[in-house]
C-alpha cells in the first residue's frame, strides 16, 4: 500500500527563508520496512543568487579623483539578480557618487558596464575613459552637463578638474563575486591613465549567475549511505527564468528506505550546492511524497 503526504507553505518552519518544512503526524507512526519517494515538486524559481551568506555580494571600483585614487565598494542587497539588475544597481551607486555625465539628449552616461557576449558565451566588462577638462570643452561634448550635485561632497563640475584621462578600475575581491561573472578571482581592470581608449575584458570561465542551478532535496530519517549528506533524496534542476514555476514529476520513482523507528514528524529541506539551506523568496511550494511498505 502506498500513502501520500504533502508539504506546502503551511509546513514552512518560521525563520528558515522558506527552505525548511516539517510535516507533523497526528500521533507517532511506526515506520518499519518503509520507503519514500518524490511524487512531484512545484516551486517558484526564487532563491537568491547574491547574498552575504553566499559571500558574493560586493566588489570595488577605483575612481581617480583630482586628489588621487579613491576606492568605492559596491555591496548588493540579498536578492535574485540578472546581469541587467547588477548594472542597474551599479548605476545607482555611480549616481550616488556623482560618477556620471548627462549627454545632450538628457541621458545618463556611465563609465563601466557588464554585458552579455552571447557569441563567446561569456560576460564582458567594458570600461570607458572619463573626459578631461580639455575633452569636455570640445564640440564632441556640446550640450553635455555634469551632475547637479555630488552627495559624496565633490563638485558638480568634477570633469573640469581632470587633466588626464582614466578608465574606472574594476577590482574583484577575494569573495565569490568573481564566480557570478566568470572572471578570475582578484581580477583588476586597467586604469588606462592618460590614454583615451575604451577597454573590454571577457570572462575566462562560464559565468555562474546562479550558483544553485541544481537544488538538493533533503529529508530526515532516510537510510542512504551513498549520499552526502545521507538525507539527500532528490535533485531539482532549474528550468526557465527567474520567477518561473518549476514543476518536477519524475518519470520513475526513486525509492529511499526509511530508517526503522517511530516518528511524529518528517523534516524536508531545499539545499544549495554547498549543502546549505537556500534563501527562497516565494513560499508557494508544494512537495508530494509517497510512502510505501517494503
């Protein structure tokens, strides 16, 4: 005989970022010679890919102020980011720091960006030379303006101080942010001092914009000596874009033996590639499990 139990958002353990579920039985149940298998999983793709817990939420850039090089740290809030979202967050910081210009069409112009290079299956960093006072006085910059104010205490007319061109220097730290982009750990772009040219850099490995494209489903009381951790019962593969619903229905059930004993609850978790619980933003999850006597 096969029985069914269902984990849903009513079973989520408070304070576990929607990654841990507990199914409580009305009374203790004797599970001697029983096995369990995943019947189906429905979950929205909403686990964060950048966070302090993943140690991949910051990098630095150097801006060559008139008084010398100044390092700025950009820290991303925990969240689910596409590459375009990273650029938007970077641009927000550039605006806050006054590191942009406004062209004749009223559009903000920024001096570095990350883009997708689909031909090379890579991410690409582009940096652009900041104009000097002499550059800014030419017809090429006719109608351009500087920010109205710089909240960091600088001058709105910062470009008037620069006597040499430079490209913002992007520095990746010793954290895991480099894996998101596919660049080497500790990568640093060139300041390109006194050279008025654009620079481009390609990632050297496949970018991992989502560190957890494979998710482990862990369940308590599983007798699985071949898995590490031994509670792993299923592997969920991400499909579709961020926010899409993932529906996983195995073609064949993979039965795992339960450790014999009496239980009043089962505990289920979604784990990342580091075997740590995920931070899932959307609690709308349904996991159907089958239990049978063997």
